[in-house]
C-alpha cells in the first residue's frame, strides 16, 4: 500500500484491497488513512521521520499480520510517501506460539531436574543454552546466544576438565566420535560440585 505524506491512501494491490474491504466493511477503500486505521495503531511517527522501518506483528480479526511501514520518496518529485507491507503471518505465529508452549514445559522440566542443556553451532562457535546450563557451570543465568562455550564459560572447570571438554568438542565436530560422557569438577568461590557432562 502507498500513502501520501498525510497518510491518505494513494494505491494498493488486489490482496490489500480485499483485506481493507473487510476492515472497513465497505467496497470503498479510497478514504483509508494510514494514521487512523485500526490495523496500524501505535505507529511511531518520529521513527518513520528518522528513516526507521516500523515492523510489528498484530492480531486482527482472528488472524496475525506482519506489518512493515517505511518512508520512501518519489524519484522525480522527491515527495514523501509511506509504503506499507501487510503479510498474513497467522501460520508462522501459531507455530511460534506452539513451540513456545513446548519450550515452557521443557524449561520447567530442566529447571526442576537441574538439567543444563546447550546447543553448540560448530560453524559460528555460538551457543544457545538454558539458564540451568549456565548455573551449573557457576555463571549467572543467561538465556541468549553466546560464544562462551570455548571462552570464559569453562573457566570454573579444573584445567584438565576444561581441556578434556574442548578436545572432545573438536572430536565431535570433525566426526571422530559421536558422543562423549564424563564427570567434570566445577569450582565457584568456596564451593565445589561435580557435573555429568554429555555431548553428542
């Protein structure tokens, strides 16, 4: 969809027209205004003025839509325009919510059992881990991505255990072995505890 500087609709394709007819309950979509429509609430005008791309997922009429809005300029006149992309995001969003429910159950089980789980990307060296994995290794809980598996995250291990883990990570990466199981010692402040460490 294209809008002028005041938010008035200039043009749209067939798919957008069908959606807007539903939204307006009318065959007339010409009076649509970008800044007054139900599906474009909370548009950050300052961000648009700064050239930022506004992107969000919005639930509307029993469906999820991915809305992308950005400022563009006419090539000849340099007049300001707004371009909006409206994508039916329902299937993707429902799948995401389903996976989130599974993840919540998984996190509950691993937290209760004190089971740390991490996935290591051999190409980038980055790790995605649950918070128990960090806690077991004696570090503050963190649930984002990090390259710490071969860096500071193993600093609390005894030197021989750290070397053992790193060497076996390499062996798994190159296909020399398929799995590795060992007990490692973790020291934090004045505490010492032992972990069963399994990799595949």
